[in-house]
C-alpha cells in the first residue's frame, strides 16, 4: 500500500459503537450512526452495525445509495435537508429525511406518491445553532400544513447543535425541544415517536446524567469514529481515540533557518505566514498537503514533532526534537480530528487500509 493512507481499525470502531449504543439504550435513546465523515465507507458502516447501531445516516444521497448498493438494509436517514432537484431519488433510497421547508416537503410528498412509498420526515427546529431548522414559533402552522400532505409521515422533531455557531446543547434547551414536541402532539393528536436531540455534542449530557427524558434519538458520528464528544473534544471514557490513523512518508530532511530572508507576502492560499525565529532547525517534508487533508486538524503521534505548515502537497514538520530519528523514507503518523478525517476520506490520493483484532 502506497503512502499516504488512513489505517482504519474496524474492531475499535465496533467497540466504540457498542459503548455508545449501550450508553444510549440506558436512556431509551436510539442511535443513528453517521457515516458522512468517512464518505459512507462500507466497511466502517458495517463495523458500526456490528456494534449494534440500528440506523445509518449521511448528508449525501450518493453515499446512501452506496450503502444500499452494498447490500446494507437497515433504515437510512438523509441528514442534510433535501435539494428539490433530488426528491425523486431521496424517496427511493432514504427511509427518512430531516426537513424544514414546506415547498421541499411538498415535493417529497409528490415524489413519494409517484414512487408508491411513504417517506418519513423529521421536522428540524432551530434551537440556536442557526443552521437548518424552523424557528420554534413557526412549528405549529407548518405541522398543520405537513399533515395535509399524502405520502409523507411526520415522525417527530429534531435539532442540531455545535456545527455552525457552536451552540451548546444544554439540558434546558433540550427540555424546550421535548416540550415543543409535546405541544405538537397535543395540538394535532399525534404520537411523534422521534425527538432527535442532536449529534456527538450531546454525548456530554449522557456522560453527566443530564440528558432530559423524552429525547429518543441521537445522530452520532465523531463519537463512534474518534471516541470523543465534540464540545471540548474530550475522550469518551472507555472509547478508543485511535481507530483511524493517518500515515505519510518523509521525502526531505534538511537543516534550515526557521524564517526566510527578505520580505514575506501571501502563501499559496492567500494567507500571510506568521513565523517564529528559532534558529536553524531540522525540518522534514511529508508527502501530503492541504489538498489531501486539513493539516491544522492533525496531531503527530511521535512526541517532539511540530507541524509548521504546508502547501497543496507538502507538509512541513520540525523534527529537531523528535523522539526517534526521522530520515527520508521514514513513516510519520498522525491522529485526525474531525475536519482532517472528513477531508482525507474524500481525497483520491489518500488510500485506506483496514485492520482487525487490535483490541487489547
């Protein structure tokens, strides 16, 4: 296998999934395993299912289609509100969609009728993250309109947190979501079994026993893949944080000054570099760059290595204090945070290597 590549430990992903599924089962919460960070990788999806995840979700219809084509037959949730241009495919591939716009819901209704199916929807409420969702005061009139549509089944309400604005899902905010759902139930005599209370940012409420009663679903990706909650990126107790490791190869090692001579202008990405003069340092170049991965979301595994920066296809490292000798041809490995993982998994230049049996 050539470099660079991501080493994917499927058993650790399964173990993380099982841990979080059990944690949520104790609160009567069902997990949707979110596969978008790994571009709906089939082996990773199967590892999630092996850990007891009953439903999978992704933001892109193409990825859900890939899961179906691979023979995965669990319910699939479309996480991004559908584009009007894709409703015909959505109702054929996804079992359920997150929605917010009446015009799109109406088109989903027409597509579902044409396809002869009932398409489930979860109506998203904006509880403060300011991404998708209807403002709470507009929910009741919108539900009234949705209930007039055939081919569509409203399954509940949902909310998103800590994705766009970093809004924290507090116990109080989720209690408001539960209360709003109950208000809809009472107003229209509905069951509404799903209250989708967010993503991996909500795991902290589970760990501190602050999850309000009534939340029935969480959409978890990073918690399973990287073993962390997403508010402060703290490790989830008992979970693995090394399920996915990036490997790269060193192509140059040279002693060089810390700063260039002369004037400095913009780099290749339009930024003005801020450099610290540390004298002559041992610098290495790894054959991977910003076109492949978000280098700011990488952490070197070997102690003493610092990431200085990079260009499209070069990663610049200070290896002066590395715990091991770094030479041309050496392998360097990195932990990936969410942004780096999501970027690397869609790069055609980053391969994937799967491993089993590495749980101790």
